[in-house]
């Protein structure tokens, strides 16, 4: 998928937003949704998306939409730090397939990092849903 193109309303995150696909939700406000990544790169790996912006990537999003996403990214980063006590936290965002993007609805990854854990982007297996829900509940309680 090119860095430029048309937004596909049938991408997996659009389906999650329409309630057509499940997600383990951590946080929601008027403009943004945060949920657990089902192929987590670490304990507490979350994704933050905009609910109204039909943006594939950083090039497409409005400045206001981006500000709304980033406010939630910071809120969830703080909650993850409080709830999970990681040694570090990575925030990532990929634009276009060659950069590593696989879902073409703009999203930010919040990836808590623990000393000695070296998992790379898109290398994890599918999470156990009960475990994911338990982690989401810890973070929710800290938002
Ligand atoms: P990207 O590689 O586009 O930056 O990240 C897409 C992310 O979405 C990946 O980390 C992948 O694990 C995650 N993902 C893909 N499909 C689903 C899904 O159906 N549900 C959830 N919660 N995450 C997904």
C-alpha cells in the first residue's frame, strides 16, 4: 500500500469503530478510541485511533484531529506507566507499507517496554483474550 491513496472504509479499525469487529477497549472519548493490540509486542501494547477522521496516515489527518489523538496518546501513556510500571514506553506510528504500516487507518502504538524484552514490530503472536482484558482493566483503572 502506497503512502498516498484512498481511505478504505472496510479496513479492520473502521470495522472496530462500527462495532462489526470486537476489540478490548481501554479508553474512549468523543473523538478517540484506545484498545489493546491483539498481536502485542509487549505487555500493555495499545493502539489509539481517531473515531471520525478518515485518515490513512499522518499526511491525511487534520491538525485538530491529530491533536485530539495525541492528547489521548499522552493520557494512555501515563496510565500505562502508572498501571504496569514498565522500564520504558515506545510511541510509534507508520506511514505506508514500506515503513511497516499494515492497517490503513491512522493509529499510534503505545508499547510499554521491559528490560530485556526485545520483541520487534509485527513479530508477536495473538494474545490470550482473558490476559488482554486483565491488562486493559489495570490500565483503565489508571486513566
Ligand atoms: P501497523 O503495522 O499498521 O502500524 O499496526 C497495525 C497493528 O494492528 C498491528 O500491531 C497489529 O497487531 C494490530 N492489529 C491487526 N489486526 C487487529 C485486530 O483485528 N484487532 C486489534 N486489536 N489489533 C489488530
